[in-house]
């Protein structure tokens, strides 16, 4: 994602003026546009970027914007697929990592370069954060912010998506399903 063009668009006076003319607050609109962009792009990025998008989307759940509830199903769908898909990604990375670490000692620099790459990769703060915990905590905040509207939005989720969410977060929601 090109953040410079988004920043340019957001800071462009004509964009702000058009949004204000349409009675749309700039910050709210950009936040909701980011949700749409991330939901559209999540399938075409690396696993670490997917996790980053999932964390960002889970934080958006804590927004006081009522429109967040309109996007709740999409946000939770992305977060659920990232959480459930993470195990597949880890298995692939581990198996490819095993191949690179099995190089012979005669090749000297390759294993140490790979080792350093891995150290850098796993020292990244994003690897230490739990997407499951973030979604769980931010869903609770969202529920307390939006109350009955949150319950209604959760109740309207497709039953299979709802079941996958419960599986991913390892919790059971006490909602009356319609």
C-alpha cells in the first residue's frame, strides 16, 4: 500500500472540501476507507502484513464511530482468516527454514546470514503481539462502546463465520442468534 499517496489525498484541500461539502468528516471517512482498502488487499500480502492488517483492524473496533458496526462482519472475517490461516503460514515458514538451515558447514556464510535474517524477523515487535488477544480485547471494548447495536451486528453475522470467529478466539459469545 502506498501510504504517501493516501497522505497526499488526505491533505489535499480539494478532497477535504469535497468531503465536507458531502457532510462527511475527513478523519472518519479516511478511517473507513482504510478498512475497505485493507479488506481488499489482505489476500495479496505476506503473512506478517496480514497480521499487521488484522491488528490495525482490531484497533479500529474501538472507534466510537457507529459506521464501524457496518464493517464489523468484514473486519472480523479478516481477523478470523488471519488467525486461522496463521498455522498454515507458520508450517510453511518452518519447513522452508529447515531447508536453509540444513546447508553444509562448508558453505559458511549462508547459514549465518539465514540465522541473522531469522533473528531480525523474530525480534520484530509484531511477532510478539497476539492477534487473538487483540481481537478479543477490542471486541469487548467495541461491545461496551456500542452496546445493543454491537449485539445486533454480531447476531446478524452468518452462522458459519460466527462459529469460525468463536473457534479462532477460543471463546463462546452469549448472543441470541436470529
